[in-house]
């Protein structure tokens, strides 16, 4: 009799990433000729700068650029990242010790968690929030402690609740994300000051995930702008959204020299560095002029207007002050099941949008529309939904 092989407990405890299963469903519909318009995933559809692509191609022709690289990346990349932080956030970072390139900020969530969390450690995770914060924490055997983000508090933390959660047992790490995904809520200097104060008072590392600060946002902010933040805070950033380089997997993490050294130690045991031509192209991207961001946002402004029309056609309400790559809307009065609502749109109008429940219990009753589709495609989605409405009065 053969012994049955069973996976590690974490395989049974962790659910498959929701988007993976849903995209298989959408692919199957497309295979049957249904031509689903996807307004779901936040993956930019535009090209990077032509200068960035040219740099990649030239560098890839160099014979010596195809070998392993070190986990900390080439010095010129760290220097460019440091300059980018200074130019756009006014934050001074030592490129040798306070900034580290990442193969995407999603991987950075794992590296940070490995560097700071032991099994059983408590981690503050926003509800609603990015699912990876929870998934990685559970993989490492940490205890996930959800803190509420609610519309009546502008999707910002309730600091009375945070103090209460901290009093119930030591918390090691807190995940924060502004402009917020999925709600589009923006941070402020005053909010960042309160978060840093909370972290210092309770000895909690505050990790700010900051990939959306340049999208439809006239005032990019970094939590590291706060005096004393480097002592207790870590910030993740990325070229995925701001430079249309999602598939290139180019991110960064910034903090004090000790924190970065611990994260680098974890990273060096996991990957062998990034492809040098990608790093050299990223340097070119980080040095692009302000007109790059202005032109990018002009495109997103047009898409955002169509997304607002789609939300209105669906009977959903939304906050005009949202920033970032998505539009977050509240379901019409009497509708509470976001999964059912989104599935009806998918099946009836052949438009894929994301139900809010996947981001946590406080996301139930909401939907999210991505701006990562051409404006023309979004207009077709709007017409499909309007036509579907005519035949379904209870929609």
C-alpha cells in the first residue's frame, strides 16, 4: 500500500488567488466567442516609454549583461531610485543602505514578512485591503488581525480601534495602503503622522504600500516624508502602475539601514537579482520628465469619466475624490451581494468587474472598476450595460 503524499498545512489553509480562478472563467467565455470586456485586473495596458524600451533592447545586446546579478541590484539603479524619491517626494534616502530594488512590490510583501514575522506574531491588515497581505501572513503562520476601513470614516483607520487591538496583545507589523486599493481613498500628511505616532507608541512596524501615488493624483505623498518615519516605517513602491511596467517586475522598498539589511538578507536567499537590461531600463524610466506622468494621467482621466458613466448606469454611487487606477462604487439601494451583482453583469452584459467582497467583509456591498482598458473598449462596455438594463428593470 502506497503512502499518501499530503501537502504542507499552508496549502490547505491558503485559498487560490481569486483572480486566477475568475480569469479562467473569463477565458472560457472568450473561447466560446463571447468577447468579454475586462474591467477587472489593475494591469496597465499602455506601453512603457519608448526610451525605456530602447534602453532594454540595447542593453540586452551586450554580451556581459546576461549573467546573475546580486540581490541588491546595480548601484546606478539604487541611485536612480533615491533621486526619484528626492525629486517627487522630497525624501532623502541613502542609495547604499536605505533602498532596495525588488522583483515587484508583491514579492516585497513576502520579503518584509519573512524579515519581521515569527509564527504566531500578530499582523494588522486592512479590511477591505489587498489580499496578499493576508495570504502571505497566513503562509508564515502569523495571526491576521483585521482593522476596519469604512466609508463613514473616509476609508481611514479608526485609531481608537487600533489602540484597542494593540492592547489585546503585541502586534509586530501593520499594513497600510494609500491611495487606497480598492477604495481610492487618499492619505494626508496628518494621517501619516498619526500612523507613525501609533507605530512608535506600540512598537509596531508600519509598512506603507504606495504603488498608486502618481495615478490621477496631483499630490504624490510618501509616509517617509514624516519626521522620524524612517525609524519605524517601511515603504514599498513600484514602476508597475506609474510607468506601465507591470510585467517587468520592478519595485523597491525603502526604510532605515537596519530594516533594509534584514529584508536584503531574506531576498538574497530567494532570488538571484534582476535582469541587468531591465534594471538599466528602469533607471531610464525613473529619470523621465514630469510630462510622462501628465500624459499618462490625461489618458486615465478620459477613462475615469467613462468609468463614472458605467457606475451610474449600474445604479452605483461613488466618491469623486478617489485617486488611483480604479473606481470604487457602492451597490444600488437594496443590493447587498457584490458577487451576485458582478456575475450578473458578466453573464448578461459580458463585462467583467470585481465584487468588493474579495477584499474583505467591509468590501461587501461594493464593486470595483479598473481603468486598465482602452477608452473605446470602456465605451462598448457602457453600451452593453445600458442595453442590458433596458431588458432587466430590476438590475
